[in-house]
C-alpha cells in the first residue's frame, strides 16, 4: 500500500508542498490544499481519502480514485475510464477528476513527462512511439510534445542520440551478418521504431560508419 512518507515545501513553487509517497516525490500541490485535506505523513493515500472526503456522496469515488493513483500515475482519460468501469456515475467522476486536478494529484503534464522519461532513458524509444503511447492514453499532442522536449533537455540528449543508442544495442545482435545485410536490417529496425528516414540514415552513419578506435586493424 502506498504511504505518504513526507510533506515538504516545494523549492520551485512558493506556497506549494511536495507529497512524498514511499519516499518518492508524487505530486506538488498548494500548501492550502494539503492543509484543507489534513494530509499527514505516515498514512496511506487511501486512508487520506477515506478520512477527508470531498462530501458524503463522493467519498467512495474519491477514495477509489486515490487508491488507483497509489498504484501508478495515470492520465485523466485513464482514470476516468477506470472509474466508469467501476460503475461510478458521470457526475461523481467529473467532480472527483476536477478536484484531483486542482490539488495537483492528477496532472497529464507530469504523467506525460514520466512516460516520456521512461521511454527515452530506459527504452530508447522514438518520439513517434512515445507520442503514440501518450495519445492512446488520452494525452493531447501538445502536452506530449512539450513533455518529450523537456525530457530531452533535462537528460542532455537528442532524438538522434536516442536513435543511435537504440541502433548500437540492436547492432550487437546483427554482428554476424555481412555489412550490407546488417545495414538493411538495422535501417528496417529503426524505421519500425518510428524514426524518420533522415534520422535513421544519420544514426546508421554514427553506428556503422564510425572510425575504428586508434590501433584497430
């Protein structure tokens, strides 16, 4: 069960606090909202919802929503869908979603940034792949694009460097092929990943046409 382990002042947003869930920053919300909800370190997210309901009619929905968010962050569309699947009426879903967004506990921009960072840093996925993934989860193109741009900047990398990293990893599995076959298969792999033709060619030059190390025969 996810536990609120700390509530600390936000170093970036005056008047806001950062909720730490299981020791990891979960959301930045207005300090007044935290006071209004009466959030305390040491309790579960679900307990916080159960003891501080929005009102009697939405208590169960609010508790369900925070319980779902305690397992993993979700987009607005994903949370809406899950609540509807649980039989929650539309009015209560709308009210709960709005309150979570106002408090900062539900944020498509943060969600998109987390998905983009996992795709770029962990899996070396292309911009197109990440945008498609986020679109499937209901995130707008504008929010997705901004998230990807920010993650690339934060990580000090670029779309070309991501493609090169993916190409180098794949090239290891093609080492036994002759150069022409290796190039063709690597080109097809990167194209399937959603990289543009120009980016694919540049990545192939960086990986396959790089000068050998000094002293190599």
